[in-house]
C-alpha cells in the first residue's frame, strides 16, 4: 500500500508541472459552459408561459450544469488513457512485469493524483464561477442525499478510470487508438449528461440509456445532488453503478491478461 | 524569371516592373511549394487508410452529436430568441463548415508550433528559402476535414430547403467570402496563441483551450444579452460573428450589412496583429537543442 502512496506522491509532483495547463483548461472550459447557460436562459425567456422544462426551472437547469462541472473536474479522465496507450506502445510496461507492482493500481494512483492537482488548479476559476452563480446553487436536499452523492462521485471516478483504462489496453493490439478514445468520449459526452441533463430526453430513450454505463459516468451523481433521484431509485442506481464498476474491473483484468500474452515489448 | 524589357514610352519603369515580377515569382514559388506539401500530406494520410477513415467517422459523430443537441432542445421550445429549429441547424452547419475548413488547412500546424520551438526544429524552417510563417502555417493539410466540411454543406442544404431558402449567386458568393474571413480569424487567433510557446512550454494548453471556444460559435448570437461576454466574443475573440454572420446572410436574418463589414474588417485586423506578434516572437527564439 505504501508503495502506491509513493506513486501517488510522485504523480502529484508530475501533475504539478502541468498546473498552468490545468488552469487554462479549466478556465477555457467555463466559456462553453457559460454559452450553454445563456442558451438555456434564452430558451426559458422564449417560453414565458412555461416556467419548467421537463421539471427543471431555469435555476434548476443552471444548478445541473454547475454541479456537473464540479463532478466532471473531480472524476474526468484527461491524459491517463493516452499515457497508458503510450506505455504499452513504447514498451514501458515491461518493468511492471518484473517488479512487484500492479499496473492497474499504479495507474489508479496516478489518476487520483492527477485529479487532486486538477481540482486544486480548477478551484480558482470554477470557484469564482460558482460564487458568481451561487443563487442557483443549493445544497443537496438532505444528509442522505449528500452521503449518497459522495459515494456516487467515488464510484463515478472509478468507473471513468476503469472504462478509459480498458479502452487504452486496446493498444496491445492496435498501433493507433486515439480515434477509439474520441469515439468513446463522444458517447460519454452526450449519453453521460455532459451536454444536457438526461431526463429531458424522451422517456423511452432515457430507459434505453439506463442499460449502458454512460449515465453512471456523470449524470447519476448530479441527479442525486439535485434531489431528482431519491428513495428506491437512489438505492437501485447505486447498486447498478457499483455493479458497473465491478463488471468493468473484471473486464480490465481480463483484457490485461490477454494483452500481456500478445505483448511483444517493443523498444524494451 | 527575367523582368519584361522596359518600353521606350515609360521613363523609368524598371524598378516597378521588376518588383512586380519579384512578387509574382515569389507567389509562384510558394504555390509550387504548397502543391508539394499538399501531395505529401495526401501520401501520408493514405499510408494509414483505416485511420484516415476512422477520423472522418469521429468528426461525423461529433457533428451528429451537436445536431442531436439541437433536436433535444427543440423538443422543449419552438424558438431560441428569434431562431427557429432549422435556422439553428443552418448555423450549426455553417459553424461546422468553417471549423472543418480551418482544421483542414491550419489546425495541425498551429498545434505543432510549440513542438517545433521546444525541439529546436524551427531552425530548419527559418533556414529554408521560403517564408517561415507560410511553411509553419501550411505544412500539413488534413484532407479528411474536407470530407467533413462537405458533410456540413449537405446538412446546411437540407436546412435551407426546410426553411424554403433560395439563396442567389450573390448571397452564395458572400457566404463563401465570410467563411474565408471566419477561417482566417480562427487561424490568426490560434496562431497567436501558439506563438506564446516562445515564452512558455505550456502553450499547447492554450491552443487546446482556444479549441473549446468553437463551441461558442454555434450558439445563436441573439441568445446572448448585451454585456461583457457579448462584447468580448464579438470584438476581441469574434466567436459570435464567425458562423452567425454567414448563416444569417443565407437565412436573411442580418439586421444590417454592417455585420458583414465588421466580420471582414475584424479578420483583417486580427491577421495584421498576428503578423506583428509573429515577428516579435521569432525575435525571441533562441533555438532549443543546438
């Protein structure tokens, strides 16, 4: 365990070197967010007779995007998948086959370090933005929701990481996997709730999405925070989210074993 | 190339004529270089054919995703400010068209500038007998992006048909000109951000940060209340003009022809400033590895 703490510490050091990049990324990321918020304001203003869109007031809609931004900063995968693919392509994982160090846990420690530094760097721009928009932001409805939100954010981070990790392992078989990373990212972007809250979709479509892991990669914890997912649905959702984490974890382990058999240690 | 012999009627035409011939010669020289660069890019892309097709697929997917967003939004409203559903589709199409043209010609090159500076490869570009900025800006052509630009045109055509628009030749020519201005604005701004790499190694973050701003271009300008956001994204980073103005020209939504003039003159201004910044930056260049 302590060795992974060391990895985490080194990861923080490495990520700190990119703090300016993280700051740019977080700051520029707020611009499209702001444009989307203006878009929603205009939509609500165009329909004065209808104060709610699928159960969201304007304030509720803005709150969705604000909480989503925070959850995304805490859990989003940024560089990890590229680095894993590069490790494999350039033969750098050979050392993990010799050392008593588990590559998945090693990458998870680095992912955690990256998120900590990113969140710290994003704290200033996102924090200013939150304070500016604070009147739309309320705490979760009760302690249960807050606790469930915390649990769900951790599960979201694990799910995000494991899916990207498994995807990056494709590099055992393919030279170039960036297109696959972008395709996955596109699905996560729209079906995960990055672009809009998923429950404004037609109910049939939403029901289909529930069978994929995407809603549990972002939308689900945000829905809990806003009190839109409660009671039985909350318990059931957390169970499904945990099941996805377990499933993808198993998949990641399986793909790794098969990949290692295929691995030829290029350049190593 | 020899300058044309001066005619006896003209007292001293030689310097002017030879300067003109010099410009002509340089243009031809650069056009020839560009043709070779285009061919090289094509050869490079064709050696990874699957990847080439996959990238087109990825871009199409992202475009479809933006259109899906419009479809979802218009499930819940009839209009956004003054914009109807198909007008917004036209706008999203125009934005995609301009963005893909920019991607085709400039994007990779802008992103790579910081690598050239970091690795010292810029030395070679400065030594070659062509204009260095020309070479750095146009070295690689992304052919796949032209396919995606064409798909954006198809979507725009469909939206125009749904709106019952019949743009005349003048409107189409104006649209083309405004799109070129939009591409040049994107190029000039991103190139300026890329030259920041002469000061810090982290400029790539800036360049990708700018890429985020493309998202603003496809939002109807009428959605933005007048305020600092609108001022900045009209006058400093004219994201609210690049796609909105050409789309409005086609949809006959322009409030006045001044909007077009503003876009064109801003393109000129930003290009001019980026030229100055470039010259200033190269002066700071102190080759990395040698």
